[in-house]
C-alpha cells in the first residue's frame, strides 16, 4: 500500500499514520520528522532548514524532494509507505509523480483529513501540553503565532493538492473531526473499498487478457494447420479440423449453387424422358 496523508497541521496525520503503519506493515515517511532529525544532528540540510521551520515556512522543494527520493530507495519502503507532510506543494506532487514513475511504483490513494480550522489551535495547544507532561521538548513551531503562519501556508500551497489528486481520482476524504478511533475506522473503510475495487479491476483485466490470448490462438491455428498439413496426420490433422469450419463453407455453397443450376426435372433425368414418351404416344394416337 502506498499512501499520502493530506491535512493541515494538527489534523491528526501523524497519529493516523502510526496506526496505518501497524495495520498494513508499511513505513511512515514524515518529512517534518526527517527535517527535525537533520536539525538535531546539525547536518547541512538541518542547518538550512532550521530557521525556516522555526518560523513556520516551507523548506525549499529540492531539499525535501531529495530527502524523499533517497528514503524511497531504502529496503524498508519496499513493502509500501505513508507519506506524511509530503507533498506540500503542486511542484512537490509533480516531482513525486516523476519519482514514482522512474521507480516503477504506483500510488494507491491520497487520504485527506478534513478538519475545522477553528479546532486546530486547540488541538495544537493540547498536543504541546501532552508533550510537556511527558517531559519531552515541545516543538518550536507548535505555538499559536507559528501555527497561524503554517495554516496560511497550508491554505495557499498545500490545499491545491486536493484538486490535483481528485482530478487524478486518487483522493479519499475523511472527516478528521471525529474521535481518533472513528477516523481510523473510516480510513480503514475507504481503503478497503479501493482494495476491493482494484481487485475487481485486476480480475476483469485478467479475464480480458485470457480471452484475447484464446482468440489470438484460434486465429493463428488455420495457418499453423495448413503448414503442418503437408507433414502428415496427428496434431496437424487436429489443427486442420479446428480450422475446418472456414474451409467447409465454400464447399457447401458450391453444392447449393450446383443444385440450383439444374432444372427441377433434371434432378433424376427421368422426368424429361417421360415427357418425350408421352408426346410420341399422343402423335401416334392422332395419326390413328
Ligand atoms: P510537519 O511535521 O509536517 O508539520 O512539518 C514541520 C515543518 O517542516 C514544516 O512547517 C516545514 O517547515 C517543514 N516541512 C515538512 N515537510 C515539508 C515539505 N514537504 N515541504 C517543505 N517544508 C516541509
């Protein structure tokens, strides 16, 4: 299963992605997480991204596209993946299409978590409080001011992806305002529906392929039969017999034509003779 989770910050993408990981045995590829790790390790990418992330801006496309391309090549992504936080712009979505095409991979679905913006601030505040309670460091971009900026970015740059994927018939929208459990169940439901649809389509395609192959075999057999006929009986004879319906037709037509050419009486030849005899008798009778 290869999925994208789409939704504004605080829509529950991370939580649902973790559940999908368990359910389908696939990996979660979160560009936000990878960038935070790069910042923590102070790699060249991390150093570049640090300031942008702290202000709620978007890290340049070429950086995130490079990260994702490398990550897709890792063996653990071979079984499938969930992209969380990527793509975030139409340019990234186009780059992803290119990457997947080159890697001969097909995207199964894009799950959009739709939420009320008014609830997001509350959610992000709750997330920060829970993180603090666990004694962990709160994300630098989980503040009301930065969230406002991240939301504005989402609206301007990421929301167009809803049309992008709906045009490509990949979009599945789920109400993200329900409880975590309900959202998980709903995602499960929409994903199994596409699973069934794809299984049906695959079955239909295989039936079509089999029928086409059978038709091709039949249309080839007369030539095969004709070639083999000179070689003697056996398989060749069988093939000729298969082709026989075509060969039979002209013969039966010929017979029909021949019988149509003959006058009704000539079918035996007796009728004409009988007529002549009757005429002779009548002439004799007249003379007498
Ligand atoms: P997230 O954890 O997905 O909310 O991402 C945290 C931050 O990382 C974002 O606010 C961006 O600054 C940056 N980021 C993550 N993913 C991307 C992306 N696909 N394109 C650009 N910037 C990103």
